[in-house]
């Protein structure tokens, strides 16, 4: 998931522990300043020029002038501007991205765990095969339309999805809330001994997705899975950890596998819950060379709890910040495979039509000064203290079971979770 490091009400929690210049993500939604006289007719206007590096601002201004000289049609100008900004973003920053108004809304919905779709978990798709439904989410359009576990999606809106990848198939299934989708379903028919073909129509809906799962394991070990760092993730996490403590938790497995990050602020606060007052969580360097650091404001309520953190190649950004902080302070053993390697924060600069330009503002470092940012060689990320390699298929099945449990379904148990077992053996020594 991409990082949106915009400020919110929770920024007030961060400022007191920040030493040095205020971090960019606290300023990302600051007071809007607009120079209305500088806007070419029919083109989106920047609303926070001061947040852009001078070279990027100059290129945007040049692009606007170029488009202004080529067309007088407002729609054509806007289309050309969007295309030009997409090219510019890729050129100025490997992690930059330009969002049209519609794309930015989808980005925000993703950060909040919302999407327009049918509300069904999907089995890993095999090449040339239909897309199999693993589990219709409770109350979802899929469940209400009568879709069942094991149903095979053969076509979406009349297009055969068997030749498509899982990503392409999922893209066809998702869409704006309220829009109709027609599915061709193949379902096992015990009466005939063969499959039946059904046509099912339903309307897409915005489906909230669970973000965490907490339970007790044998031996007083608490298990807590966190899917992403949404804006309230730290509060929800602490509520669940306190519940586990009340159930007798004496050690913890914190599962950050497939957690691609999200908002940095809750990751800072959750990290601090496991640290002593004054211990550094992270430091950062801004584009202009200034630096700041964030330290735990008080003794964390779980500062003495033995912890193992589970990670994999999809653990990224804010999750790597947490894992790196606990590793550097010796507060947790990191178990699994090397993490993704995204050690930057971004800010989004708005245009008055709702489009946004996301740019890197800071590079962050673990308490020991390590950068996890992936370089040109592909190296980067957090190296585990205990490396456990799992096959792609096994990892898919393990993570699918976690998602099933988050949604109240029974896990299938198609693969042993070797990473979890390794962590448990370390905690139970």
C-alpha cells in the first residue's frame, strides 16, 4: 500500500515528541495557499506551491505553459495535463505518483480498507483457469446474491477471465459503488455429478475490510495480526493487546506479514508502546538536509513484554519502521524473510480540481542509523534475526487463512505456518 503521510488530528500527539524541524507529514495538510493569477485557463491549479522543490515546481509551470499554447479546449487541456503530470512524476522521483481526482479517492478508500466490489475473498488463480471464490464476506453483495465457497467465476460482464491474471480479474470485478456486475458462475452440482453454469447479477458496494486479528495461543502467547497502519491502527491495536493481557498473555507474536504500511503516525505510537521513555523510534532527513527524530514520550505499557515480530517481503514502510525500532533496541526478535525496503515518507500536494501529486519528502532511519530504502541492486529492508523461508504457495495459503479468521471463517490449514512456529519456539525457550 502506498504511504499517505498527511496530517490529521493525531498530528497533535506527535509534535511533542519530535525533536528538530517538524516532519513533512505533519505539514502535509497545512493551510492552503493558492496563486489564482498563475493558473492557465482550464488547467488544475497548484494549491501549495511551497511544498514543492523548485525544480519540480518549474517543470509543472513549464508543462502548463506548453499545454496552454497547444489547445484551447478545457477538457483536452486537462487530459494532456494529467498525462504530462504522470510522466513528470515518474521522472522526478521513483516513488512519486500523480493521482487524478478519481484515482486519489480510490487511494484514500484503500487506506481506509474500503473498495467497490462484490465482497469475496478469492483463491490464488491458476493460469488458464476460472477465478475461484474462497469466502463471501458476511453481509456483502456476494453473500446476498447467493455466491458460495468454491464457485468458479468464468466470466465478468461477458468477458472470459480464464486467460487473465488474478490482478486483472480483480480489477474487472472492482468498480464504482452501486454499479452492476454480471458474473458467469460454474458451480458443482451433486445431483448431476457435473458443474452447472449460472448467471448472477449484483451491484457493487463499498465493503469495509477487517484490519486486525488477535487471539491467545498455548503457553500464554498472544498473537496479533495487523493488516495495515490505518489512521486508528495504534488505538485498535492497544485495545486488543490489553484484552490479550487480561487473558493471561505473557509474550506476544506481532504479525506484520503483508502489512504494506499506511499512515506513519500510528506506527510511531505503537512502536513506543514497547519501548522505554526517551528511546528513539526513528529519525528522518528532509530534502533540504534538515533532520528530526521521534522518541518514546513515556515508558510503554508493554515495554517489558517478550515479543517476536513476523515479517516477509511484503512488509513495508511504516511496518519496517516498527520492526527496525524494536530490533535495534533489542526489544523483539524479527522472524521471517527480508522486508520490502521502503524507507521514505511522501506527502501529497493538491490541485484545485482534486488531483494530487505525491512526492518523497523524507528518508527515515532506524535508531541505529540504518536506512531500509531499497537501492538499485534491490537490497534493502530489515534482515530478520531468524530467517525462515516459505514457498510462495505456502505463504499465500497461510495469509489466506489469517484473512479467513479475521472475517470469522474457519482456516483451511492447507499449509503449515513455519514462520509462526519458528517464532513460538523462540518465545517458549
